[in-house]
C-alpha cells in the first residue's frame, strides 16, 4: 500500500497576485498545475486559487473541506482535469450548483476518454498550447472586458514553452525508440512525445496507481527489466512512497540504471514551464549516461 500524506487546504499559486480571501476566488483550479497556468494567463488582477498544491497530497485520495466548497461556490471559472483524477472537484460543484460558473475540463478539451486513459494530461507537451488556449477562452467568458490582456498573456505563455518543446524534440532526435520504465503512468505523455517506449508491465503500474500491491509476477517482470538492462532509465512518482516503489528504485540503481523522479503537482516556488523543463532535462541526462 502506498503511503501518502493527504492534506486539506486551499492554496494560492505563487504566480497569483492575491489570495482567495475568505476562501473565495475568481478562478479555482483542481491542482496548482492548472492554477499556475491560469494565473499566468489571467494576470495580476484576477484571483486564482488551487485546491491542491501540497507535493505530498494525492488527488485520488483527497477529501475537500468547507473552505474548498466556499471557493468553488463563488468562483467564476473552475479548471478541472477530468477522467476521475479530481473527482473531489466534481463533488464540490454538484454541492453548489451555479448557472454563472463556467468549467473548463481538460480531458474534454483534448478528447481523452475511457476508464483506463492516462489522466496526467499536463505532461502532454504537444497539447499544452491547446490546454492553455482553453483556459484563456474560459477566462474570456467568465471575466469579459479583459480579453486583450488574456490573449496577450496566452501568447507569452505559449512562447515560453519553446525551451521545453525543444528539449523534448532533442530527446526524440537522439533517443527515439529507446526503452524506459516507469512505476506509474505520471510521465506517460512526456515519454510518448519524446518517442520513448515504456516496458513496465501494465499489471505493475496499474496496481501502483490504484494504491494496491502489484502481483508477484508483475514485480518479477519489472525487476527483470533492470537485471537484463533492457531499459535506459526508470522514472518514478516521487509523491508515492511505498516499499515496493523503493525496492524497484534500489534494483534499478544496483543495475546501473539511472533513476529520474517526477511529481504530479507543481513544486513550491516553481513555474509550470520551469518544472516541466527541469524534468525533461533530467530525463535527457539519464538517457545520455
């Protein structure tokens, strides 16, 4: 069973100009990943709050509190991931229905559906401009009269993704077709964009994502990837600590396989672009070893 700390809080991204006083905000995002993007596009005069921002909090296990409900009830725009990843946000919206509140659901924007779809959509580097544009359109509808500012900041945000996109393209150019493994599908879209193949057994990764113990056969197959040096790197979810996750990391390191940490939420003090670029750079360095 994975061990995670679940915190109940309402946090405001560092890029937002001011907090959600009294638990209210103009824009409420499920996590600080989307909260940071929204704040960058919205600008300093729009109050943006994120329900989940703690790096140890698990969206799958999160239980919202009263302050979260108040924020959603008064929000003009809500930014959700969808695919069941932030089901807590759906509960809050249903508890406080509002005809004037708009919701942008990223999974719907990208047309991603299905019970087994990878919900970590913010790792889909080619899709990031579409995600940002959908948030900007939501801001235009929710807060009319500021269209020019929203559009200008959207253009700056998309332009600022250039180093990240270049890094991913460089990985694809140098390592397309090479094999890696991950403990969970958190970086799955990043690996696809970089042209890498994930060899981790689905039975292993699905159990880890569900917080369950992987079947012994899946664990054996996972460890065999390292003993046989069949993968160039292991990527693991730093926010999911468990004995089996540690065992897998130890096995990879013992075999000389580089280990790369990734996270589901934005680390404190970082921008979305800087965070994603740092993880891509870490992956590139691991593959180059």
